[in-house]
């Protein structure tokens, strides 16, 4: 399967493991990674030997979200094609790939998660987290809006008030709080997070057909609305990205990071 040095994709014991591997960048996700993940999910979906996919991070962070640096934005595709018609952005297609993936999708959150590293968890079937993980969606400070269908899923997972506190006001959740409100399936002491892997590999021995059938029953009633929400969120996100205020907020954020 395709992989870049800073995005590791490996197949092991009927599971595909996608690892964010930019620890010096807090595993920030550059634009070029989205197509790689989309292709990986597409291949895993049709591989009869693959039962499930796991997403995790290497180092201190799960992921600090989108990489807004010049390096991170390289390879980003445009929202409009040459004939002037609109086509889905790479980010929108990434979220769509998570929505459409027919097999179990498991997140192993090894450390802090920010932005899309949080919102994508609502589209995962099982989320395991280290007790030192935190969950932060700083949309308001950047002038951006929620994505990953979180504007729909988070109120249903954790209740409207807690979702609003998180998505509107940037409340940073601890792992235990995220577990209490249903975003995380189970929290492990950081030194014991490795204990999830025997469990995951045991699950990967189950029939991919049966696992897919069960997931379809659990998720099918949401598919159409999730697709619609993804389109609406992405349109709003594209609109916000055109605001000079957002550009300045991102410049200020990158400037602060460079001084750390």
C-alpha cells in the first residue's frame, strides 16, 4: 500500500494500521496525506483479507490537526475545476471516505488530538485513548467551523450543551471527560495503551463480511444525512477560509508555534 515516510501504512494480521508519523510536527496532517488515506481506505474496503482499519499516531500527539504551514498546504486541490464547476475538496473527500468505509474503523488516540483529530473520531466505530490524551477543537480562535460531521454527530454523542461548549467555545476535554460523554470507548493508563493491540488483532480474525454486515446495520440509517452534513460543513469551511480574518488568525498561530 502507498505510504510516505511521515505517514506509515502497514497491513498486519488482517488489519491495516495508518500511523501519523510527524512527531516533530505534533503529527499535523499535511494536505498530501488525505489522498493517501483515501486510497488506503479504498484498498482496505475491497481486500477480502482485511477485517478492519486502525488510525493512530507516533510520538506524543495523536494529531494536532491540519498543517496550515506552506509545507503542509502543498498539494492541496482547489474547490473549483478549470471549467468553473465545483468539485469536492480533498478534505471533503477524506471525510466522505471515513463515512463510506464499510468495515470497522478504530482510533487509538495515543496523545493530544486537535481539530480534525477530534472531529474524525465521531466517524470511528471504537475509540481507545491514553489517559494523557486531550481533545481540543479551537475553531472559534481560528475563525473556522466544525468539520468531520461533528456539527451533527457530537450533539448526538455527548449532548447538545457539551458539544456546544466544545465546538463553539473550544473547551478542551480530558480523556476521562471524553469517555464520560461517549466520545471515547475506553481510557487506558498511557503505559498500558499497548494492551489494545492484542484485542484489535483478535477482532481482525473475525469474518470481514460479518463485521461489514453488522456495521451496515448500525450505520446505514445515518449515511445519507452524514453525506449531506459533510457537503454543508465543507461549503461553510471553504467560505470561512476566504475570510482575511482567518488568514491572519492562522498566520498568528504559526508565528506563536515558531517561537515555542
